[in-house]
């Protein structure tokens, strides 16, 4: 599934529309402890988090993730979004809870680990 297809699935708004959203989503993950995500992040991951600071972008880029997803319509500061655009990282904002987002991804066959 492409990031653009995932966005539609989870009713998300793309907060970085100038970044390509055709990256392949290889797995999904939800966690808010950055050190844990750094240890378990994977290429092509769609990461659901309530964290909105600059380090989220750094961790996602370091792991070559497909996108970051903010649940419950959480807003990300413009400074973080600017960095995401510079790094070519898509940030999605969904009105759904993290639980619902992950449930929809799992129902569509998105695995919890990159294969």
C-alpha cells in the first residue's frame, strides 16, 4: 500500500503535501518513546505517534520510514513540518485514534514488522 492509499484509509490529511506520498508502506508501528522507536524502526514503516517535536522527524528519517501519522487530529508545529518537508518525509494527520488507525492498517494486511 502506498502512503496516499493509507491516507485515504485512515481519513488523513497530508500535512506535507509537497512531499511525494507514493512511498510503499511496508509495516505499521505505534509508540511514543523515541529511544524505543529508534531501536525498532524500519524502512517503509508507517509510525503512529502523539509526539510532535523535531526529534520525531529525525527518528523517522534515520529509519527511512514511509510516513509519520498523528492521531486524533493532533497538530504538529510548523518548525517540525518544515523539517519533514526538507527531509522528504510525509506527515499525516488523522481524526482517528491510534487504536483505530492501527486496526484499519492491520485489517488491510499491513504487517507489524517489515518483511
